[in-house]
């Protein structure tokens, strides 16, 4: 069985702490048949065999077993994909037209006996933010581009909150997230400008002061928790994003939060969504990441264990 990780160009990644490269390197160390596939080499020919230009590689870890000390590509080889082989969809968001095309193309292969993980159908079915907002343990949320609808939400929030968070529906890593005062006189104009900037629906939520104490990232695979960390923003900031300087350490989920995450993952597994990363604020699930769940390196480092090994065992 071959495992092929469909990833972004190497130059766009930070190999030292990239989740996909960590998984691939661990697979190879375990003697698995594993390769990398890049966007420029991905295509469909419905009258020919499923053949790709795949890349071999080499890498090794620091003593911590999480961060990569060295990673390099080897020359490509033309290799045929067969029934039972696995393509791991590891292209980063945003979930735009480009991303959607790849899901459609991957769906073609999944109907021809090649397993795709996470399932294209599962990713197509669930928006990472909206699926979180359908859960009981979720924050009060507005999603849309209607200024009138947004201002109605603002009026409701004025009772208990002073600030709001505005963010795009389909970006990641904290890009486009903005904190605004609920009493700002030109709030409607600011919202409409953000809609134009992002070509569509915007998410609005009350700003949770608890974020200064941190946001949890919990990784799951095939319905089981791999590990969780608490991400703490830099002093004076509100974004608990490691890529933007947040600190982190290992943490255990509370029984109630773990029960909720277990329940959601049990449902997603039925849709072929095996790899899930939760963002949790207090007791609220704020995001259910399924497009390209990340922070495997950081969670592994915090728990002093290469969690890619747990993924491999569950495959």
C-alpha cells in the first residue's frame, strides 16, 4: 500500500514544524511506502492509468522527536496508483475555487478505489466554522454579508459585551481577524468594507476576554484524541495563534469538552473525516478544522511523544 501526501510547494512550508512532513518522515522511518505529490503534478486522465510524478525524500528529527532537523526532496519517479493506495489531502486553506477544484478531482480518484483522507465529500459537506456553530457548545455567532442582519446582531450583543471579533469564513491561522468596539460609530461601514475585502460572508462573534488565558487546540484521529495544548497569546494581544507568536503547553480537556469533541468526531468519522483539529475557547468549540488539521508537531512536542506514530497505528 502506498501513502501519498498531496501538499503545498515545499517553499511555502516551514519544514521544521510542518505537520504533513512530520507525518511523512515518520511513515518512512516505520518502513512505509510513502511519497509526496505537488499541485503542479496533479491531474486526471480518465482514459489512462492513475500515474503521478511522485517525490521521494529524506529527513530526520531533533532529539525531541517532533521538530524536523533536516528535510530534503529526492528526484521524482513516475509511479502508478492502485486500488487500496491512500492520498492524504494536505493542501492548506483558504477554501477557495482552487481548493474546491482539488476536492472535485480527488473525489474522482476516491470513486476509483483510491482512498482519500480526509474524504473530499466530508470536507465539501462541512465548513470548519459553520459546523462548529451548529453545536450546542458554541459561541453566539452571526455569519453573512447583510449589514442590516449584522447590526441586528450588534444590538443583541450590546446587552452583555463591549467588543466583537470579525473574521473571514474561509481563511486560517488568524488571517483577517479583527477586534472592533461594539459602540464604534462607523461599525456598519467597517463591516461592509470587510465583506468587500473578503468577497462575501463575514463571521461576527462577541470578544471573549478569556482568550488572554489561552485557546485550546485538540487533535483527533479516527475518533480518538491524540493530544491537546493550550495556546496563549503574546502579552497585550488577543490572537492565540502559534504562527503569530503564541506560547503553548500540554493540557487535558475537561470531561464535558472531551465528551463533546468525542461526539462530533464520531459523527465525522462516518463521513470519512478522520483527522480533526478542534479550537476551543473556554467550554465552547469555536472551530472544527478538517481541511488540513495542523499543529501535530507542537502538540507532539508538548506531550513529549511523536503523535504521528498514533496516526500510523490507526490507519
